[in-house]
C-alpha cells in the first residue's frame, strides 16, 4: 500500500513569491493535515481538510491557505513568502471523519527555503 | 489548554541498553496518544498508538505505556541499536480538531 506522498521534495523561492506544495493521502483516507516544522520550533498545526472542506486552521496568517480536491489530494499555498516561512512542511492523512482522533500517517515532507 | 512535554530533550546511550523516553500531558482527558519517530530532515513514522482505554501497546522492541491519571506516557526501547537513533515525538488530540506534539527527545545510540 502506497504511503502519503508529497511534492516537490525541495522548493527554493525568494521573498514575496508564492509557493505551492502538494500532498496525496493514503488510498481511502479522506482527511489531510498540514504541519510546519521550522528549525527549533517543533511541529505546528497548520490546516485540516476533510471531505473537501477546511475543518480547522492553526494560528497562521491568511497567507497560508489550501484546498482539498475531489480525489482527497491537497494543496498548500503560501503567498507573499517571508524568510521565516523556511521550514519543513509535513502532510499527514487519516481515515474517516474522526479527524485527529484517528491515527495519522505522515509523508516525507517538502523542504521550503525562502531566500 | 493541552500541553505536551518531553524530557529529556536529548539522550545518548551505548548500544544494547534498554531505555525509556517520557511524555507528559496536562489534560488527562485524552482520546489516544501516538508515538512517532523522525529521522533528520524526514517525515514522521508512526510507531504506536495507544487508545485511552489501553494501558500499553507493543511492537517488536518497542513498548508504550499510558497512565492517564498521572498524565504520562513512556516509550520503552529494548536492546537499543544504532539504527534507533532519531527524534521521538509523542502527540495527543486537542479537542476535536487538531493534534498537539511534544518537542521531542533526540536519541543517539553509540556503537
């Protein structure tokens, strides 16, 4: 069974640009979560999508947005990039509508570097 | 507000030792607790998930216990190997909408 996949592996952008990160969940999983892991700051919850709807977002500015497609894959968009957006962005998926009560499975991450 | 703490932040032990990693949480009304492993610059690998009704879960050389009343979980690693070197994180659901992670314990196994 294929795990959670993310693309690209690495992304280099300059300040002010936009970044788009992609995630494909495990087959049969309907929930997708996005996390930011900046150096020294630990894992911070960004967004949760389930059945195409945004269910919750963490304490991040509106520059961070996303969507979930009918096939349950998801996209994270970061507009007006700032240097402090440099981080590892992790996507996770889980079964059903239990949300974070269900076991989460993580992808390998996208390393975003903002110059 | 749920807070998750992992102590120590880093641990170095010689190969072959048994060791215990600790995870504490402030709100004992948890639904479950999940332990993960993260290799440098990589994603998280799910190790064990303990439901609130369980006391422990085992997978190979790993054993995780849960004591809700004291707000603690431990991850026991038997006969440690250099390949066990990684950061170990615990996480609990917070409300019905997100997961709170501890800051992790960085484990180094010396050959």
